[in-house]
C-alpha cells in the first residue's frame, strides 16, 4: 500500500513508493575514483593564486598560512554597490539586483573534501559563515542571507576545490516567506514552535534520528522529499544562524562531519547540496522560527511528475534510511 505523508514545515505532500526503489545500501553509487592533486596551478582557489581579481572579505589563518578565505564571486549574481530600488509598472514588478555573492574557500588543499576534514577545520568554516553573516546583516539593503554548498557535478558545482557560497539578497524569497508564514500559523494554533515540537517528536520516537550531539540532532524528516534528505537542528530554540555560540559551533562541526562522513562512505561520496535555512534578517529573534541545515544527496532524480504536480515521489522510507546511516560504523573507514 502506498503512503502519502505531509511535511508540516514545508507543507509538501510526498508519495512513498518503496517497492519502486532500492534498499538503503543500494543507493550507493560506484564513483570513478580520481586522485586529485593537493595543488593545481590553474585553480583560482589554490594557495598562491589569491590575486585573481576578487576582493577578499575574510581570512582565517594559523602559523601555516590561511585556512579559510572568503572572497567575492568572480562572476557574481548580485552587485555589491547601488541602491535597493523597487519598480512597479502595472503587472511588472522588479528590484535592483544589489546584494552580496561570495565564495567561502574551505581548505587550502585542492584535494580535500568536507566529509574528510578535521573537526577544527570545519569549525573554522562555520566561524567564517557566522562572521560574514553578522557583517552582511548590518547592511540595511539585505533582507535574507543564504549560505549553501554544491558538492559534485549533479549538484551544480563547476570547481573541484572545496568551497561553499553565500548570497545576501535584497528581498525575502517566496520559499523563505512561506515557511515563516507556516511557522507563524502553527504558533498561533498551538502556542509553540513547530520546529521545537518536531525535534521533540523525532527524539521521542528515535526512528529517523541519524545522530545527536550535545547541542544538535540530525534526522531524516517524516516526509522527506527524497532519499536521505537530512536536517540538522540546533536543540536550543534560536531563529537566526548568526546567534550560534562558540560552543555550539564546535558541536555543529562535529555533527556535520559525522553526517557527511556517513554519506561519503555509506553512499559512495554522493553529490549533494546543503543550505543553512535562517530567518529573514529583520526577524532575528522570534518564538516561531528555528534555523537549521538541510542536506540533499543526489541519489535519485526528479522527473515529469514532480515538475508537473509539485509533489515528490520518495522511493525510500525515512525510517529505513536513517537506521542505515545511524548504524553505519565509521570506525573501520
């Protein structure tokens, strides 16, 4: 019997048809292994190639040199300079494309990957995220900040060197606004935070939990849109990513490493996207919204049904996928 579940946070309805799919371990793909060099002379992110015409906005270094760099994107989607001006002409509405588009270079070595980095390096990366988030939020032209990573060709990356990106937007995207509106509606109906209630429910049942640390829990949602779609939630209620504490950053690095390493070894280093979903900059401290990180491995493909209906077909039960990752032993790797 098929089952259709609703994700209360996104409001998406998802069809679960497990007989059309694979057992959890069968989602692993055999990737052709390519031994990447630690340095490539034509890579703009490698050590020694810093003078590539971009503007460096942050550098985290130690006695060995820089460890994380943040620079402007060489081909930015948004312009750093200019005024935010809205235009309306009948049915035609636009706004000047001002904002920020930056690249976070995650490691000085070309052949590193986030899943295999040391905790300390991932913590440096998260520190860079927080620093730039706090700085960009001070710009009153910016209404929303998106931090994201594309890992692998199917996820949209074009450069091998480990990196992620940040975009500061002059508007609140519809997806942001919709989730905030749903969170407000739930709070009005129940007097509690939907995200906090979701955490309590997941921890109570435990069926979809992948890992839990002192300050975070990672789980596959009850109505995950696709196989192994994973959320990492802070246990403390906080609306904006910029409010993550130093202790939480270290713990966030730990659980992010655990989850990505499990995906790397258990599923054969799948392509994936992740994004930090935080409140709009003007709604930093609320009772109803809760920031989190979403990881979407590309182990299945969307097709005509998804595009035509706006619904998803997931061929893997979240409970089975979470159990597979939860019980996957990293010690032997």
